[in-house]
C-alpha cells in the first residue's frame, strides 16, 4: 500500500475537519460495503464525514434530485450517456483541465479515459465533468486450462490465432465455442458485446466512436463487416455448442456450462469479468477456469483495444469537500485499498499491482494497463431504442438467419426515426 500518498493527501486537506460530503451511487450490498470501506480512509485522512446513500433506482433518482435542486455533492455515474445529459443541463461541475490531464497522464490509454468524462456543458463547450475510478473488463475469453492442456491447445496471441484455434478445434471433432444470447427481456445483449469487441478489432477507435453516435451509420460496410465477423463464430454449426439454432435460446447464464462438461461441450466462452458468478459451485478461477484477452489483429495497427465499463464520479455542488474527494481518488492508496479486497480493477499506472487480492484480479488489471485504447460498451452509449432495443433484437434476427446487411439496415431505420 502506498500509505504515503494518503498521508500527503491528508496533510494537504487538513482544513476539511468537521465538514461533510454526500455521495449517491447505484452500489448496494457488498459493493456498498466495499466503497464505504474506502471512504473511511478519506474520513480518517481529512477529518471530514462521508454520508453515503445507495439506490436501486439510481438513474431515475439522480435526475429527479438534480432537477429539484437537491442533488448530492457527488454521484457515482455508471453510464457516460447519463453523465453527458446531466452535464448538458448544467448540473455537473467542471473538474478542470488539470484533472483531465492527470487522467491522460496517469491512466493506461489515458486519452480514452479522459474522453469518457468529457462532454458539452450547458454553454455548448467541452469540459471534463466525470472522473473514472472503477473499471470493468469485457474483452475476455474464458476456458478450462485442463481441457486446453489435454488437447494440446495454446492460448491465442492474435485475432488470427483465435480464428485458427477455432478451426483447429472443429477439425479435431470438438466444439470451439459456447454462446448464449437469451436474457429474458434483454435477450440479444451478449451479441452486442461481441460486435463491439469486433468493431474495435476491425476498425479505428474513431470509427467506433462515430458508430456509437450514428455519425457512422449502423449500416455502413464497416459495421456490417463486424456483424458478419460475429456470424463467422456464431452461425457455423461446427463452431457452436448445440449448433447455430441454439444460440438465441441458450441463456447467457447457462451457456458457460459446456466448458465444465466431460468431455468438454465447448472450449471457449467470450464474456465479461462477472461470468464466474454463473460457473458451477466450487469453481476456482485461476485453476478450474481461467481467461485470456480477446486478442487483437497481428499487424498491430489497432494496438490492444479493450472493451469494458466503469464508474464515473461527478460533482454536483460547490462543496469543497466534494472536489477534495476527487483529489483523493487520484492517490494510489484509494485504488490499492479496494484492489486488496475484491471486485475492483483500475487503469491507474501508479498502483502497486501486488496489492490485488488474487491473481485473477491482477490479470484483469494487467489487461487494462496493457490497453492502448479503452472503449465503453457501445450499446450503452447509444439511445435506448437502439442500444437496448433494435440492436438486441437485430442480433437475435441475425443468428436466426437474417443477413447482416438487412439487420443493419433495420437498426439504422430505428436511428433515423429518433432524428
């Protein structure tokens, strides 16, 4: 632990003793306990009090409170789109160019992270409004090490290697992938993550950004190609457990089960860092199951892109304790103290990687540090009618037999109706 960073911070903010700050977040249960354990160190260092509230209806509550003129001093925002809307309405305070530069200089793929918190304010000008703190990694492929070892398969280093391994497993008479898109009313969303990862591996980050705003139309050939590339994996009966017909109906929570069958029902499963929650009881990640980075193309022109999510801290008041809390989040200790517990990864290059509680979290953290580009989940950046509507259903139609072009055309029509 970098305790000195905490001591120096406390010495610089001794004037906060006896003051308080209110923080509203979507974190409940274990996440609330973890965050408040970190906030306690802020309280110890400064003598200020943190009054935390968690909400299961956070997205609605922060808008209602802001419009009513009674927002918290700080809110923990899970979506950049929500933060951008609040900034445009004049509810967020500019965190300043110096803080934006700090993020650029101290986070891996720092320009990506700084851009994630930069939006147009009420004046129409771009400002840095939201400080990224807790990150999540989505560009992961899960596998069972024993299965790979028994079959003699190597971890693919490039995207080309990943496709070659897929073909090799199928040629051996085995099934390379488990894929499931079913998720009740949200059926289809796992495929959007696939397409987003592939957009970052086939196109530039600028193309990805333009796609999420529809500056690059959804039916542009670049997007159609990414959808077709997902189809290369998902629409080949030899590549998917249960065949293509099972992809849309297979529940995403149950789809990893084939990894653990004997003989294996599949060898790989692409999903975000949360999926071990649905592995068989008693599975030890790092031993019984493990993951590797969804690799980038061999030519290196697109670097090492990482798809993920994260939480952004926005300030809603002129309370000096709120701005001090943002300064607290710049200390290595504020990251290491959560790293040492669970459920936390960070792109902060100044942390001690040995602070991670286990090798799994450390490996995910290293993926963030190795990233040359970080991009937020694209469907979460799109209007709800597209990202959580036409995109989801379009992916179900695609695996059901529709062409990528037809699906992309229909999704673009939905965009058009919003304009």
